[in-house]
C-alpha cells in the first residue's frame, strides 16, 4: 500500500513538472517573436539587406524556411530595393507579405 502512495506521489510530481515545462516553453517562444500588434514606424523595421537568420525568425510569420529563402534570394540577387520585392522570394504570397511587411524595411528609406 505504501508503494502505491509513493508511485502516486511520483506520478503527480512528474505531471506537475511537465506542465511547468510546457508553460515555460510557451513563454520562451512568445518572447522570441515580435508582437504582431505592436505599432511600428516604417523606418523602424528590420532591414532586409542586413538581417540575420535569427532576426528574421523573430518576425511573426517568418519561420526558418522563409528566413533561409530571404537570405538565399539576397545572396543571389543582391540587396532588396523595396520590401515589396519579397513577393519574388520563394514561399511568399499575398497573405504572408501582408503579415510580415510592417516589420521590415530596406534601410535608407
């Protein structure tokens, strides 16, 4: 009988620990993304021509694949002349562009 109580207690501790890890994981993920509702001035966006992979993946709507595609496009075609040029990057469509464009700039404009 005592063994059952110990097993129940261990199971409860394990369940509680998993729940805490999930909560912490969600908080860390949200902390590494920009707030999609935050107002941004157009010149305050992340510069497409100098942004690192890590900076690009902070933008809501840009995951690892799109970040890699942006960097590959920039390496093959040179600097972006406008944010609208993202429409030429593999994986970008109208909805993705609308979601991410407010967080980006090309610098000097």
